[in-house]
C-alpha cells in the first residue's frame, strides 16, 4: 500500500458540499465536538481547513465524562489542539 495517498482535496470538496447542502452560510459559527479520538480530531482538522474559504467561525467543545482514568489527558490534548489551530482559548 505504500505510494497510495488519499485524495484529500476530493474529501475536502465532499465535506464542503455537505456543509453547503446543510445550509451552512458564510460567517456562521460551528460547534465542533472533539473527544480527542481520531475521528473527531480529523473532523476538526477538515473543518479548520475549510473555515477560511467558507468564512466559518469554529468553536471546539469537549466534555470530560471522567469515565476513563486518562480522560483528563484527552481534555488537555483537545484544549491544546484547539488553541494551536484556532489561535484562541474558547
């Protein structure tokens, strides 16, 4: 499988089309629920990449249910990731 690269541009276009079809308008804010797992981190990355071209304001939300001993580490990871991507602490 080496040499095979996913078509990230095509994926971004699909997500962009989905947002437009869902009625997301330029200048709107989106709340992105991020657990710290791979799926939600990829979701945040994709929305961050599209936030400039689509003029979106992203807000990251994380809820620490404290169900796992390492859940506090997930919360810190999400906070750090959000601050590095969005350049603010919300």
